[in-house]
C-alpha cells in the first residue's frame, strides 16, 4: 500500500541521542559500522552534526568535527543529513559576526549538510536572519525553529506569530523544539493544529522524554498532522532523550500515518548501538541512568544539560545531593528574573550557572558577564521583562541596555581569525580550521598542535 501521508522521521542517534544520554561522547568510529544500514532505513533525515558535537569532538575526542561530517556524508548517500545551528551563536556560546556565520553555513553545506535547523535561545528572529539567508544561498533547507517553553509569555498565539515570521523569512519547514520535555500531549495537539491551519510549510516536532510525556506528545502531534517527528533508536532513546524510533514505527504500522519504515531493519542497528552505549559508559565513566523526572516541568533543564550537570557540579566540588536539588529549585527563579527565556543553549547554561552561584554564594552576590549581557539585551530581546532587582545590580550610566540586533555591534571577524591563526603557526589553515578556531580557540589550538 502506498501511503499518501506517512509521518517522516528524523533519526537523532548520531547527534541528540548520544548528546542527551552519553554527554555527546559518541565517536565517529562508533558510527561507521552502521552508516550504510541507517541510510537504507528510509528516514527523512539523519541528525548527525551540530549542537554540542562540534565542541565535544575537539575537546574530548581528539576528532576533527569537519572530518566527521565528511566521513558520514561519504557513507550516507540517500538520506538527508541534518544539523542543529544556534543562529548567530553558530555552535558556540556567544554571538559571532555575520561573515563568520555566513562562512560557517557555507562550509557546513559544502561538507555535506542538507538541512539546517536554526534556532535562537530567545526566539528573537533578528538573531536568525543571517543564518537563514546563508542557508538558502548555499542551497540547503532552512528549518526555522520555535523554541518551546512554558511561561506567562509563551502562548499558542505567540508561537503562531513567530512561525509566520519564520515562514516570511524563507523557512522551508518549521520545528517545534521542545528540548526539555515540557510539551504536554494535548498542548502539542493544539499547537500543531494551530500551526497547520495557517502555516504552509511542513511542521517538525522535536520533544524529549525527560518528563515522561515524550512518546505521548509525539503521538498526539502525529494525530494533529505533524509532518515530521524526531526519534532516537532504542539504546539512545527515552529518559532525557527522544521517543524510541522502533516504538513509533510499530505504533503506526498499518495506520493512516504509517511511516513506511521496515522495523526489522532497525533491530541490528539498535544491537550495535547497545554495545556502543555500554562502551561509552565504561570508557568515559558516564552515569547514564537518568530517571524520568516530571519535576522538569518546574526547573525546565534540557535533556542534554541534565546528563552533564551532575558531572559539572561534582567537578566544582559540589557533591551534596541537597545542593543539587537546591540548584534545580533556584533555576526557575533565576529564569523568571531574566525575563523567562526558553532554557536551551546558551541560556540554559547561563541560568544554570547563575542558579549554582546563587546557591553557593548567596543570591546575586556574584553575577557572571553572560547574565549581565542578557540584562543588557546583548543576547536579544527577552520574552518577558527583566526583574527590577537585577536591573539595579547590572545597569549603570556606562552599561545601558541595547534595543537593536546584538550582532550589529560585531565587526567582521574572519580575516582577524585567519591572521591570529597564522601568527600562532598555521599560515595555511583551511577555512574549516579557521572556523573551528573562531568558535573554540581554547580547544582548537591544542587539537591543531596534536593533529596538524
């Protein structure tokens, strides 16, 4: 039977699956044995790059992220390759100049990317303009993103308005990005239904299982007419990751939205990744037994961040479970003070750091530069108002908030980065190496010293 309206699946095991479960430690060698099999499954796309993978390759795995992309592309011939891009932040934690964003997008597409999911932590579309234009110019699909969260300033009508903005900017599809598992099943149905009535491009739903609702949310999204959904193969599914791919394939088999994917093809690939997960746990001393936690509806931490947070707190000498719980409780308070930004990179890390410092040293006794920059509008416009308490602590006659696009203050950087790298002994660096250095100079240089 030829199904006229199958649900398309973006398989995330090569990126968000292991980012959420195994702190982004999967190596290219772990992927290689099954790339052809993944390519043969009939997925709409494989999410294989971007997010935290770029940083992790350089920082922890002694791998060139660009080489990883080229390797995957060489083995995946039929299926689209997708990446996650943080708008003007690219894959880093602060804004970059337009020429760096444009060049990064251009090289990503040249090295094998077909779809770029572009988001901004504050849903400020001004921070998406350059990346969206560059993606379209490079001939790839630009997926505009609605970063989903719950607050007094995030209603279906707000998301619909944002979706219209993204469609007007040339988005080829729209993603509802629910990185923390906050999107409840019936809320998902209503939001997808609202979008489908007015938005002409396909709707993609991305949700995590952190709260225990992920699979139900995906199913209700499918029932509401979502065109594409994100899932992860079973060894890297559920808990802080996505709904299990095999489960959705079997659930929809013989139904009106049947995916058309042969479930038997997934079993040997899942068996391979079971062994990969066990090896990653052992090699990197990872605690991957993250339990479903409905409290995420309060503290709203993304799946990938939860798997890293305990490790980071432990590294700071904070091993007291009560302190960990106190940080989780402090996060929604900090978020409200900062105007209710969705918690996704980099805002999740900034709010998490501020909450930790508040618990350890007292509320706002120490305020990091990044928190000050949110207050000053240097990340973009926050959904809600900043608390008066924070404004008084941050805003001074010399430090006034801005109301324009933050990147307008950043002069071109590519030539400067190229010159810096040449001065450090790499005069013939490739464009890709210059971009790696521009994003993560402190880890790119040691990587070059070992490998160039």
